[in-house]
C-alpha cells in the first residue's frame, strides 16, 4: 500500500509540475498580448510625461522640496485613478486579467535641479502606482530610465541661457498570475477525484481480500479444532471400551467384576451415542415439534431431584406462583443439561451454581448462573456459533464447541430465546426465555 501511495503521489506531483509549466507559458502569451495594447502603452507614457513636466517646473521655478513632493504625489494619484478605470474596462476584453494582475511599482525616483544636482524623493521608494505585486510573478520587467532635457531661459538683462532639467526613475512593470496554484488544482480536480476514487477502491478490495483471508484462516482453525476435539472425545470412550472388552475376554474375571465392566461399557456406549447424535442434530432443523402444557415449578423441582453435582452446590429459586408454558419438554431439558454441564465445566470447584425461575415482562425466564471466569463482550457475540470455543479453554476442557450452539438451536425451535449476561472475572448467567401459555393468565 505504501508503494502504491508513493506511485500515485509521484504521478500527481509530475502532472502538477507539467500543468504549472503549461499554465505559465499560456499566461505569458496572453499577458504579452495585453502588454501591447495601446491604452497600456499610453498609461506608461503618461507616467514619463508627468515626471518630465514636474522636473522641468522644479528646475525652472525653483519650487521647494515639499512642494515638489506634493506636486508629484498629486500627479501620480491622478494616474492611479486613470489606471483603475482603465483596467475595469480591460477585464471585459481580456479575461486573463481575472486570473492575473498588471502592476507598476516605483522603486526610486530622483529629480535634478538647474545644476543637475540629484534630489532623491525617498517617500516614493516602493510606491505602488497601480496594481499590487505578489510572489507569483510572470514576465517581470525592471526599468531604469534617465530623462534629461534642457530649456532656454532669458534673463532680465537680455542674456539667454540654457538650463538642464530631468529625472531618474527606477521602476518595475510586471504581470503576475494571482495564486496560480489554486487555479491549477481546480483544473486538476477531476484527476484528483479519480485518483482518490481508485485509491479508495484499491483499499476496499485489499480490505475485502484481507477480511476473507482472516475468515478462511479462522474457518480452517475451527475445522482443525473441531477435528481434534472430535478425535479426543471419541478416543476416550473407545479406549475405555477396548480395555473393558479385553478384560471381559479374560477367563478369571469374576461375575461381580464382569457386571462392573458391563456397566462401564454401557456408560461409554451412551457417551458415544450422545456425541454422534449431537453432531448429527447440529446439522438438522426439527419441524413440527410436539408440545405439551407443563407447569415449570413442578418440572424444575423434579428435574433438580435427579441432578448430581459432584463439585458444586446448587441454589434453586422457583417462582411463588404456578407458571404454565406450552413447549417441548425434552427440548427444555436438553437446554438445561447443556447450561448446567457448562456451568460445572467452566467454574471452579466448590462454587455455587444458581437455577432460577421468574417472570420478566412478557417472558418466562429460566436462568443458570455460575461463578466462573466470565466471558468478554467480544466473545459473547461468538459463543453461540457452531464449533466456537473460548480460546483459552480449548485445551483445558473437553467439548466439541456444539453445546451452546445446540442450546440456542433448541430454544429457537420452541419459540424461545437464549441470552447471556457476563462480565470478565464475575461469572456468567445464561437465560432461557419462553412465551407463557395463553391460558396462563386465567389461572
């Protein structure tokens, strides 16, 4: 991406430099045409004529320096007003003046007296006669003009003398493009938008490819994890069956030992049957589920009496009034088996597991609470996905990553919802929400 960005920057920068050269050449041509306009030539000649007239009067009438300054300023201001009026008209004829300026600056001005002694007019150093010079200048002309002339003077005694008068002018006459950079960027707007669009499109394609790669990588990890977990889950009962079968073939096995081995085989076969059914059920959707009306307090009371929690205590809180729902009893029981099994797996020994029945607005809720490590908010959005297991638990606890997925699936099949509430380090609570029976309100 850095290389692509660098290439695009290089191309845009080169295009910009090329456009600058083209623009300056174009402006040069247009401004040269403007410079040959007779009205502009007349304006510049008017400056020379005015200064020449002032110099002659200064030499002939012996006026003071302050009077010379006032006379010069008045004449130059008059020329400035004439120039402002002229350029308003010229803008209509020369559109280039909307993108550029024409200016005349006096850098220094010196008049000469009769003896040709210089009298500098320092107040006019940098005097902007018309226009305003800026940094982006094109076609700058610097001029140093010395105008010297003489006139005949007849004194009272009839003596005729020839006196010298004149001035020295150092000026700048130039044309410039006013902020040509913004003009060029405007002309390159479509190119820039296209470049940005292409860049965003490439970024988007790169993001999609990278995201798909991550998904494929995650899917591969999940598949490998599932394969390893299935192999591990199946290997344990198969190993036990193999050992028990070998024990049964021994001739000296007593009848009591035989019964114990057969019981072990029965448990392992049931476990194999459960694992295989869980995998098959995860890929099927059961329709037309038979339902029945049950009273949840009575059902949970009987269910709890059959539970055996080896390392945990159970806290049961039932509802004080009867609660009826119409649902598939075996689905509710399967969900509770999964939630209680997870609560035992993922919470420390000798901690409490809570089972509670209560109402919440339009729902009937059965919650299972544990005192485990809790689940991060990010993982809460993933734990109901097929084969997903919390990363740090993958190799600590047995399982296929199907339990919560199946519990969510069963809940949806009976028209319920399965939710989780958890904070890291503060345990988890899974809540099965069921719709109450329509006739429940009449009881």
